[in-house]
C-alpha cells in the first residue's frame, strides 16, 4: 500500500529515510493521475521494505508541492537521502517507473 504523504509527514516519511523514495504528486481531478495511481500502488506492494512509495495530493498539500516546484501532474519524484535524483512528468508505463526506481536501489 502506498503511503499518503502530507505537508505534515513529508519530512519524516520521505526525507528521513535511507531507502529510495518515490513520490507521486497528483490530484483528484487529474485524468492522467488516475492512470498512474494504480501503477504506483503496484510498485509500493512489489518494493515493500526496499523503497518508500507514496502519493501526495497537491490540492491538499500545497506547501510540499510548492517547495518542489510541481507545476504539472502527475509528477513523480525519486528521492535518495532527501535529494531529488530523478523525475518523471506525465503518465508513463509501469516499466519506465520501475526502471528509474531500480537505478536507485
């Protein structure tokens, strides 16, 4: 199950970990986000214990979305040791997302 990142827990859950992190920035009204969402859930289950995978609703958490300059959604950030190491903007197939994650493991 993908974590639900919020402005309140982002520091602790996404930045204070030694595991690779995937953050899916999304919103309810975003059509392409609805295509990516299930893929992120699958990746969360498949990489449980190896990576931190979660979603952040940009409408409910504008502080974190603003901090990372999220202008288009879906945007997926790949973090390692609290730093952005890769990024994917727009809907893409699962294998593209997995390949970027595998590069961080």
